[in-house]
C-alpha cells in the first residue's frame, strides 16, 4: 500500500488542526441520516411521539391532583424540545434526500445506457428481419413449389389422354 505523501510543516503558516472526516465516516453518517429519516417517516415514530406529547401535557397540565410540574401550561420546555428535534431532523432528512438523489441519478444513467443499447439492438434486429424477408421473397416457398408440382402433375395426367385421342400434346412441335 502506498504511503501518503507527508506535508512539510511551514513555520509561516498556521497548523491545520481540524479533523477531517474520512470517506467511511461520511458514509457512516449518511447511512445514519437515512436510517433516521426512514424511522421518522414511520407510523411507529408518530405513535410514540403522540404518546410522549400526550403524557407530557397530561402530567404538566393544570388539572388533576397537586404534583410537581416541571413545565407549566404554555409548555415552553416541550416547545423547546420539539424545536430542537426539528432543527436536527431537517438537515438529516435533507442529507438522506441528497444521497437518494445521487443514487437515483446513477441509476437513471445506467437505465439510459441500457435503453440506448436495447434500442440499437432492436434496430439491428429489425434490419436483419427486413433483410431476411427480402431474401425469402426470392426463394421458392413450399406452397409455391407444391403449386408448381400440382400443375405439372395435372399437365402430365392430361398428356396421355391427349395422345390416346390422336392429338398432339400442346407443347409438341408442329410437323
């Protein structure tokens, strides 16, 4: 395996201390984003989110027995949690959509190439079939040969009858 070329550190330039994500890290994060987006689009997620919000409102609502409530009626903390969830969900969903769009673009290009090849193959086969039809037009078919043989047989059957009557066959030369 080839080693990566070392970069020479220069004293007149600041160090690059940022950690760069490798290709596998971005793929792993992309797969996580897709799984997250897929989960957020399920009925299970909506059901659990509804149960969570209803439980939150029921516990923190102004009705019922006296108990410690950590988020009073306007539910500011619940709003903050839902906003935070939405602020993380939106970019993850967009990332998942971008990855899907990239896969769709690659698949579209493959389909387009396969379609072009199929079209070229069909045109070639159509030309071949047309050539075969033209070639068969010059070849005697079974039905044509049968018809010719039938006519020849009929003319041969008529010929002895004509000889018996003393008449010359129609093809005979006149003396």
